[in-house]
C-alpha cells in the first residue's frame, strides 16, 4: 500500500515524513470505510456477504472487482416472491397424504360400498415339515431338488449305515450262540445236572442279545427318511455325499393337499364369523377368485391390535397354487349381517329359544 501511495502522491523534500504518514493513514481509512459501508449495505439487503470477495478486498486494492454482488446468493425466501409463496403454501398444506391404495399392514380390514368385509390373506399349506438328519453319517442318496414332487413313502434321504449293518450281524451271531447255550442248559436242567444260576445266566445272555438286535434294527430304520405325505420340496439345504450331524436340517417340504388361506381379522368380527362361514379368496398371482370356508379360528386375541388369526380351506381347484401367494379374503354382506347368535362368540341376543349354537 505504501508503494501505491508513493506512486500517485509523490513526496518532496519539503514534505516531512510526518506528512506522508498522515496521508497514507487517510487513504487507508478511506478504503476501510468503503469496505465497511459495502458490508452494511449487503447486510441491510439481508444477503450474506461473499467471504471470498471480502477477503480479496483486504489482500488487494481492487475492491470493486472483489466485491462481486452477482456472486452473492440471496438468503432463502429473499428476493423471489414466487418462491416465498410456494414455501408458505407448503407450510400451510403440511405433509403430503399417502396414495389412496396405501395399506399399513396385512391385518388392515376394509368395508366396501357393497357391504363386503375384506382383509389381506396369504396361502399356506395344510402340512409343513422340516426334515432333519437322524444320524451322524454321510448322505448317500437325496434324489429330490427344490420344487420336485414326491409321493407318500418315497425316500427323501438315505445315509451310509455300513457300520450299523455289520454290528447287527455280529449281535445276531451272539444271539444265536446264546440261544443254543440256553437250549442246552434247559436240557441239562431236566436231567438235574446244572444249577439254577447257570440256567438263569444263559437266559439273560440271550435276552441281552435280543435287545441289542432290536436297538440296531431301530437305528438302521433311521438310515432312510421316507416322505410322511405326498408333497413338494420347498427348500433343500443339504446335498448328496455330505457328512451331516444329527439334527442338521436337510429340507423343508409341504403337502399337496388343497391350500388354506390364512388372514387376520378384527376380534369384533367374531360376533358374526364362525367355523363354516363362506369366504371368497382372491389370489393376485392367478387373478382369480376361489370359494372357501372358515376351518379354524385360533384361540387367542392379540390384545394390542385386537386381531385374531383365522384359516379357511379352499374348495377344489384346478390351477397350480403355491404357498406364499397372497391376495384378499372377502366376506359377503349376507354373512356379515347374519342374525345374532351365529358368531363364534355365541351371542344369543334376540335368538329363538330353541336355537342352539356351538362355537
């Protein structure tokens, strides 16, 4: 700054150092006054001062170029009437409403204009089984894969039981020997040649051999796992030639019987809903409706949601349906507005005296 002052305001020999210093102080004060006035102007306009421009005014004297008002971004809602109006309108309106078809949970029940009561439903199999390993052995046979169908009695898994088979032959040989000894002692007993304790020992040795044979045969029966019902493999978690331990899950299977629709209903529906109540089940995957009847009502009401789980058996159908398919269960108005006393709760209000209802 001193060189700039000396260039435009040269000093003479008659000027003292005191006069030059005073002039420089005056010019410096003018520059700072200009900077402060500009910052106050920007503050009154409610816009934050650009820090880059403010710093450039202190490091250089080109204040006009450093203080670039075009680079100053106005504060939110300042200088833009349209934007301010949109923000105020958004504050007044609050959060947007969810779409009309939004449903918070599968247990949400609705009543249509026609009087039908609807709830979301999911298809489940009547029999579900988790097949686990019964031995610590190698898997020698596992013919079915995910999605394969099988019949009742088919072998689902088979293990290597060569050691148990050899052990059984050994115990059978001992049992034959003990049986021969027992017969000989019985003949000698008739001649009163052997003592009673020798005969009892032969009998117990033979009984122990027979018990061991039964144990090994029972263990050998675990070497094959057969299907308890006709069904389908849902998930296979082991493969052939693997060594598995007792309790290891091998696969999950479901039965091929007609599926059931499982859903949650408000507990207050028990006033008119009972076992045998007809229900229409819509399956989204097939886009078809299936007739069904309530087959099972679970024995506990959730005290928080005031809901109850219900299962309905589907009537005979020809399509291929899989567990896990979802849709909705609808109850017709004639079932909903049935006369009192039909519901599972057994309400007898205004019912004929001779009517009997068994929940």
